[in-house]
C-alpha cells in the first residue's frame, strides 16, 4: 500500500465522526505498548478538529487511517504534536512520517515562533523527528507548564518521572527551536558568503598575476 492511497489533510467538521474511534485506538495502542498517554475524550479530539489544529489521514475508500493534533503550552511558547496514531490495518505504509510532517508544517504555520517539542520512547518517531529538525534535549529545556506534566500521570512510568524530579524518564525529549534554526541558517549563509568573497579575491589575484606575466612576456 502506497502513500498515494491516502489523503492527509487538516481535519474539519466532517471528520468529527471519527473522534471516538480515534480515542479508542489511542488507548488500545498505549495498552499494547505497555506505556501510557495523556487520555483524551472524543470531545477534546473533536474540538481540535473544529479549531483546525489536527491532521487526519483517510484511505481513498473513506476509512480513517491516521491522526495527530496540536497542543500549546506556556502561553504558546511551546507546541507539541500529540496523539500520533495510525490505524493498525494501514501500518507499515509510511503514514506516520507523512502525518508527522503534515502536523509539523501546520504547527510552523500557526505558531511560527513557538518551540515544537515531543517526548517519546519510539525509535521510529525519534527518527522522524530528527529528519524534521528536532534535536535531543534535556527535560529542563521543555515547557514547565504544570498542565503538560499532569498529562504524564496516566503513564506507567509516572513514578519514575517524579522520583527524578521531572529531570528525565524513559522518554527521550526532542525539540525544534525556530530561533536556533534561523540562526543556524544565517550562519550557514554567512559562511557561504565568506567563501564566495574569498574565491573572488583569489580570482582577482590570479587575473592580476596573469596580467603581469602577460605584460612581462610581451616586453
């Protein structure tokens, strides 16, 4: 099954009917992995769709194939792409990466200056995040919004998190910092400009030397 078999789009009112099924699958998936997630109700998921803060993947036959939504923390200073889920019958089709890419682009569009972060134990998600520009960070670099950390209470590793003073746990923290990326891009272009100027000076010296040699040969 190929990605062209699916439509990945920003969720709208017409997709609210999938909210309960999505919630059920999120819970089943967490149970199968032996981990916990911040539990969300169908109403919460529906609201994310109505707010234009969710991405849904649909198979060309109309069945739901995957989902992910945006949450904001710390008065919008931080954004998380949460609840990534792929319908079991459509796994191994590369949908997780396609959905993560779409929700990441939506997050950058809606919250241009916000830091985007995630906590995950999944190697596949870490790889996707890395490809998008996320970097591993310490927990201290994430939002300190208490409401975010309360969401970890439903995780089986919550006691570990609290015993370590919320400094680390079983999850790997990853962060995309737009300000840092902008600085890296500016530094990259600055290096290119410096190299270009150096090449121009070298070329000018070569032309000058060639001219001197040419004049010397004609005398």
